[in-house]
C-alpha cells in the first residue's frame, strides 16, 4: 500500500527511474576536502555503475575514498563535481529538504560501529518502527513491518531488547532491519562486519544477502573482509579516488545466494578486470607493474586481439627481450574486446 503523501514526499522531484536504469551511476565524481592548510582529493573522477538488484562489494586501501563515496551516495555529503544518480535521481542538485526525503526513503545505511546504527534507549522493535513514522505509516502497520523485518533478519527474539542487551552481530542485523524499514531502493553498508568476530560476520553477511534477495534492494558493501568480497559476484576496487579494478565471480551470483553455502561460493574462479574510465584511462595494479619495474611511462603496442603494455626501456630491443622472456608474449596484455564487453555484461 502506498504511504500517505506527506509534505516532504510532496517536495520530492518527480523523476521516476526507468525500469532498466542503473540503481547507482556515478560519472566523473570528484570530492575535494578543503581545510585551512591542505586540500585532499578524496574522489578524483570516479565512475561506477551498479545495476538494480546487484549485491556487490567495494574494496580499497585505507584512504582510497570508499567512505567518501558512501557518504555521497547516502546523501550525507555532496560531491564537489561530477554526477551521481541513485534510483534515477540526480543527487548533486537536491535541496536540503529533498536530501532529507532521499535519505529517509531511497537509501538505507548500515555503519561499521553497531552503536552508531541504533538508538540506545529504544528496543529493537522501536528502532525498526521509528523510521516509518517519517513516512506517515500508521502505528499498527509500523509494528507489523518491524516484526516482519526482525524475523527475516533472524533477530525477532531481540524485539524487546535495547542495543546494550544485544551482541554486535545482533545489533547489526537489527540495523539492517532499520535500514530496510522504508523499503529503500539501495542499501549501503560501510564495513558492516568490521567490528565482529568471524561467526557474527557470517550471520550479518547472510542477513545482507536476504535483504538483497527478499527485499529486492541493490546492496553495496564496503569491506576489508575477504570473506565478504569472496562471496559477491562483483567486487570493485577503488584506488586513489577512482575505480581501478573489478573482480567478477560468475558463479557467486543472485541464483545461488543462500547464506549458508558461503565457503563453497568462495571457491569459484574469479576474473579480474581493469576499469577503463570515460577518458580511456586505465590503472595498472601494482602486482602487474612492480615485478616489471613499470613506472612513469610505458610503451603501448597494437597486437592481434590485444594491447601490449611494455616497460619503458628506451629501445625496441627491450620490448623484444621482454617478449622472449614472457610466455604470453607481453608484459601486460589487455584484451580490449573481451574486457569492455564482459565488464558491461
Ligand atoms: N572530513 C574530511 N576532511 C578532510 N579530509 C578527509 C575527510 N574525510 C576523509 N578525508 C580524506 O579523504 C581521503 C579518503 O578518505 P575515506 O574516509 O573516504 O577513505 P576510506 O577508503 O573509507 O578509508 P578506510 O578504509 O580507512 O575507512 C583520505 O585521504 C582522508 O584522509
Ligand atoms: Mg572508510
């Protein structure tokens, strides 16, 4: 049943997403933090596309810009430049009021620290019911939905407990229920298992999967936890404020998500792709470049079906020596055709 039209809902721009529009689309996203003394470019022209219904991970070294991106996607922060659309809505130009409605209705978020996600004086049931008051949902409907969500997350037994009476993993599962309360299009989680032991981390990951499948929410999880990134179909790596590589695990897709067969899923073969941005820029991962001493400049050669990337040894003989030494024939081979087609598939 549609929620009654509140004043805030009426303020929402009328831009329904096309059925096949991506859930998230960032183009050339820039975020510069300026303080008196220095300027940090946390996002440096980041491109990211996430399809509706995807369950994916975002990884990257500390300081690479992951939380900055999530802050923008969650509507807490605004980009310095570039475009970011979520569920068909451009966020860059939202007014404060529209941003508030967006945060209440279009995105749900789960932060790393369990206490940050829940109000300490409220029970689990009250925490899940609370966001629904902002959308004008009636008291009984709020309670029914809250109970349903707690049950789906496997924490209905915590309904009358306050956060202080729950474990970290239980609090995170209640937090997912809170995030889902207003049926968001997108669920964002910033290191949701970062403070949990491995057993609790597994139950929270399983709960996120359930959120994604049963509630049809596009889910983006920032993680350092290889246990998480090994179990999603697509992992995007950010390096220096840009998307750098993508790892696809074809078998860890939507159809075999059950939350209990995680180890088995992690064994499937993964393919790593480098991301080419709109200007044709490509980041080469250090595990490819360092062994070959590649830095500053590389020489590119056109090869049949792929591109050769050669250390700059100042002469073509250098390239020939490398070619002879490498069984693949190139230092780093980019199969242009398959990379672009498969990463878009
Ligand atoms: N409010 C801020 N003011 C100034 N600089 C900031 C601010 N927030 C983040 N930064 C800087 O922006 C860059 C990206 O930070 P961000 O928090 O997005 O990284 P992260 O990938 O989430 O790292 P971590 O894995 O440690 O959480 C870092 O250099 C950080 O120091
Ligand atoms: Mg962070």
